[in-house]
């Protein structure tokens, strides 16, 4: 399993129950795209997941990113 940070302007309070089907993944950014994404959006959330390949296994936390 790999721990991955996913950045999204979408706040999903039900992410624990949605996991792989969460709306955050429609506007998700990788850590390498974070700085550019922050320029495009007024707010950003940092979601932390554990992945097994491309499959989301576990949600481990979320923080709102302050500009």
C-alpha cells in the first residue's frame, strides 16, 4: 500500500463512505500539480488516502489548505 496526498477544491464530508466514488476525484490534483492548482481555485483540501495500485483502500485524513 502507498500513502498518497490528493488535492481538490471539492469538500466531501462523506469521503469515508464514498472512497473511490468521491466527487473530489473529478477535480483532483497530485502533489506535483499542487502549486498550479492553488492558483486556479479559491480553496483547496488535502485528502490523504492509502492506495493499492489504483484502488483506494483507506481514507486517513483531510485538511483545508490555507493560502
